[in-house]
C-alpha cells in the first residue's frame, strides 16, 4: 500500500514534465513491480538535470550542460531544455511530501538516498534563484527552444539562454512550498529560511501579473 501511494504521487509529478503513463486495470495492478517503477521515476529526473552533473547521476549518456546559465542546476522541463520554476518546484514539493508521508516505502525499496539526492539537487537550485525581492523563474526562451531538436549539451552553440525574473505569487509561493517540505525531510535550515522569505514575498504581492514569459506553456 505504501509503495502504491508513493508511485501515484511520483508518477503524477512526472506527468507535469511530459511523461505519459499507461493506465492499468485494478485487477492487473498487483503484478507490477512498484519498486522498479519508483527507481525508474527518479532515473527520469536525473536525465533532466541541468548544469554540472553530480557524481551520483546514473544517466551514462548525459554530460554537463548549460554551464553559462545565470543560475546553474535545476531540471529541464519535459522534452525541451527550458527551466520553468513553476512546474519544477511543484515536482519537488510532491517528492518532498511523498518522502514525508511514506518513508517506509523508500526505505524498503532502497530508494531513500536516491530520492533525497534528487530533491536536494533541485532545492539548491531554487535557493540560488531567490533574489530577495524577486526570483529567477525561467531560464531559456520557450519559442526558440521548442523549434530546435538536439542534445542539451550543445544548445549554447545554437542559441542564447536568457534568464527572467519576477515576484509573481504563483511561482514564489510554489518555490516556498517545495523548500518548506524539503527543510523538514532533509533537516535543512537554509531551505526553511528561504521558504519563509519566499512565502512572505508571495503573500505581500498576491498577483501573478509579472509571470509572463511562460504564457502559452
């Protein structure tokens, strides 16, 4: 039961960054290897890692990429190479909540360290995006990126990667949520500090009018 709940959370998160998961009947569900599905879900996130790859990254065909971004790290979105902080922080928040609610499932499948590594990787990026009275909420231009197909390791030879800032409540609030749950499951006071700061920013602005570059996505 723990594993089914964890997988439902993680797979719903993966859907936000572009993967489609086949539906299954209730009668056939018991024959699936949920531990393997959990492992492969995190392998997907490691394939999306931007910047200098950590030593624990298991995707052999990936290399360091977008090393000149205004903020290094984070996840690319779906099949493209833009870093959108809104879906990124939502994904991180859901991973954090699954670790908080169902730690037994992670321990039993040997995925606890992998999950925490992946969560820390993206939360460190969100911390670096916090500029006090604004955040870097997107890196890369969606229009240019979506018409070019190629490996991200060479994308900087093809186009510029602008960084965009805002103080919109949607993205600052979601970043705060991800960092708040991360501060609990990773016992990290830095994440808590930034979660409080970003929440206060979102609460004071209460508007998404400055969240513009991701319109249409």
